[in-house]
C-alpha cells in the first residue's frame, strides 16, 4: 500500500501547515488585546518601574513575532520566564503560562480536558450508533410508523438547542423523577461507575440532538443505496435480507456518515462545552470563559489553539479512515 | 395568451405549487409569521400587558422559598401573563417576547449578511476559477473545521468593553456563517458556468458582472433561498447558546439564551421550573418554525442539500 502511505504523509503535512498558519493568526489576533496583562500582574501601586519589570518577566517587552516564535519553541522544548530564584518553569509542551493562575496553560488544559472529552466521546459513540441504526430502521420501514417516529425524533432534535433539552432532562429525570444526578463530574479513575452515572444524562441529551442529522442522512442514503443495481443483483443471487442490508447497503451509508462526522467535530466540542455548563461540570469551556473574564490571554490563546489542533487532528483521522473505506478517494 | 406548450410553468411557480401542498411547510409558515409578528410588535404587546422588562416586583416574590415567585405557574396572573422572574420579580412575558425580538433580529441580520457574502463569493469563485477559487476553497475548508464556539467565546477578550456586544455577535456569527452557502453556491455555479447559455452570453461580449447577475444568479435563486431559510434556525440557536454561556447579549437587553442560563439554579432545585419553560418554549418554537419552513422550501425547490460533497 505505498499509495496509502503517501496519502497519509501528504495529509499530515497539510495538517501541519494549517496548524502553523492557524497558530500565527490566533496569536496575532489575541495579542492585539487592548488591556495590558502586565498591568494586572504588577500589583499596587503600579509604578512604571514595576510595570516594566512585569512586562520583562512575562516576556511582553519583546516584539509580537519574537513572542510567537518563543511560543512555538515552548511547545517543542518548554520555556522559562524570568531568571534566578523567581524563575518560572513551563515544561514542554508549553502552551503558555497563566500568570493570574500561576500555572502552565498545558497543566490547566489537561486538568479540565477529561471532563470535556468524557462528554464529547461518549456522546459521539452514542449518537453514531443511534443515528445510523434509527436511520436504517426508518429506511427499511419506509412510510410506516417506525419511519415517521424516526423522522419526528429527527425534527425535534434539529429544533431543540442542547442546553434546553439538557435542562428539561434535569427537571424531569433529576428533579421530578429523582433518577439521575443532575450535576457534577466524577473522574473515571476515582469510580468508573459514578463517572458513567453522572455522564449518562449529558450523553443521551447530546446524542439525541446530534443523532438527528445522522438519522436523516442514513435514511435517505440507505433508500438510495437499496435501489441500486448491485443490491438487486445481490438479492437475485439469493443473499439474505440481513446480509443485503448490513454488508452491502450499510457500506454505502458509512462513507457519507463519516464525512458528516468530520464536519461535526467542531460542533461536538461546542456541544460538550454547552453541556458541561448545563450540568455544572468544570471543563474546558469553564476554563475559557473564566479566562476571558480575567483577561488571561495566555489561557485564552492556549485553549483556542489546543481545541483547534484537536479538531485538525481528529479531521485527519476521519480523512484517513475515509480514504481507507472508500476506494474512490484517490491516494495518488 | 394561452400557452400551447404543455408544462411551461416557471420553476419558481412549480416550487410555489409544491410548497402549498406540503402540510408541514404550511405549519412552518404559520409559525414563522406568528413569531415575526410577535417579535415586531413585542414593545407594543408589552405595553398592552401594562408591563416592562426592567421594573422589579419584589412584593410578588416569596422570601421563604428563596425569592421564587408566589403562586402557581411561576406567579402567572392577569397582569403578569407568564408570571415573574425569580429573585427580581421582573415581568417574564415582557422578557420572553422582547428576548424573541433580540433573537430574531440578530438571526435575520446575520442571515442577510451571510447570504449576500456567501452568494457573491461562491458565484465569483465558480466564474473566475483559478487561484482565486483555490484560495477561497482552502479558506472554506479552514472555516468548516474550526471550533467556532471556542473562538467566539475567546474573541470576547480582544474586543473592548465599549464595543456593542450585539454588533460583535452579528459580526462573529457572520464571519463563520457564510462558508456553508459559499461552498454550495460555488459547486452549483460551476456546473452552470460550463452550460451553453453562459457561453453564449460570454461570446456576445457580456461583462463578468453581467453574466453573474443576469445569467448565473437567476438560476441559483432556489438554492440560495433554501440555504438562507435553513440557516436562520441555526443562528437563533447560536445566539441563544452564546448568551447562555454569558458571552452574548449583555443585560439589561432581554435574551432567551440568558434567561435560560439564569434559570439553571431554579431548575436544579425545582423551585421555579416555569422560569425555564416560558423562554425555553419560545426558543423551541422559534427554531422549529424556521426549520419546518426551511425544509418546506427545500422540498419545494427540490434542491439536494447533501452536506457531503
């Protein structure tokens, strides 16, 4: 498979270029911030002398380009702020240092990432399974009750904002029926059962909403696929209905579903951020919103770039899976 | 003048006919009309109810229950049709209809901006092609994969506090919104550019602008209309989401998203679920109405809008 190796290498290189361009753009945008972060750090009374000291310590006295290069270097090799006893060490991969929180941004992100990732990954698995299976069921029962129900669920899902459904779920299942916990996050390492139990409502809420477009896509794709000649051939050759649907029909459905999933990754992260607020979990979204309020540029830049990198990386994986699944995608 | 040729009905007329026969599209149209009337007449309705969105009514709250409204259904009465907000006692009807007004205003303005920009970018990319098309396509790819919500929250730090937030919201939503339409129109216009009538127009010396506005645009009205209608519910949801996260429309301007966010504490404890239900239902109907209408328009124009390309 030399074609495939070449294809993957090219995609990797392209992704790397996009990441670099993106990081420069984000850096330039956010360092145009009107407030001076050094001003907040220099304490009271803020004499010009101390302000200058703070600016030097935070490396804000360098040119923007120099700061950007230092930032890139920090990701690869780590960096040190100040010198002597007061020096602050930020180990690689260093996505900047938050002076208000006195922690490296990377540490802050990895503290919060499990919350957001748990919500996003669980919901994604659930919605792919739910979306594709309901879509197939709808297509097979075209025009019957199951089809109408699936289309109805899809319409409701498309029309309900995730935070609204989340709050309704809390109200009904958490408060009125008292079945599930309504807030808080329990780390997986602490108790896997409690982890899943606290996440079950967010997962279902996010999955139901996002599954909607997958139900619609799978249904229409499946209907189209089942009318193709090769399906008729398979049936004529005596293949069982289950085999026709699952191995032949589903195969044609998977490629567009994966493409759609690639496009939805950004939305998945956004959905997870909204959901964590609904269920009072402190994830990446909370970190970011607090940082915006505190004018903590390092965290804002770090979280923005980190999530963009995640999306680019995930897209890369989707692209490669796509290339492997669909022989029509040219590897050359 | 009677037409002797059978079936020479214009595509737009055919679409109108299909639309009228579609039941869920009609429901969508009724809902949307109703919503627009409510939003447009919101200040009038609020005055009709004899209320406003800012006056505190502390006397209507029950301090024994953490200042939740007195009485059932969130304190709803003849004077306060949707009851009052907990903690402040402001009129919830006023907040809800004025919030709807805010939502629809932002969504419609963003839709207008993105439709104009997206259509022009898409058509020009298809017509001129070359490096311009290549650069634009890369830019679209980039905008598609971007974690938009994260960026929208983050932008709050760069924009000075005195810059009006509603304008920022419109600009940010537009910045990311035009990409989808631009790509769709580009792909549709590319197949048109190769057709004979465009070639004919070019050969008689029509300028690029003439070809785009006279030949290409009329043939793309259907897809543009469909995407624009289907985009509105997305923007309503996005505005609400940002306000929900506290980075959208700031107080005291009423916003459905912010009210829903404020209601979280009252939902957790079950003290006043009505604070969620009134603004929440309004938001739901706003998104549902435009989605039904958009689906109807899509089916009527028979546009294939597969997000896969």
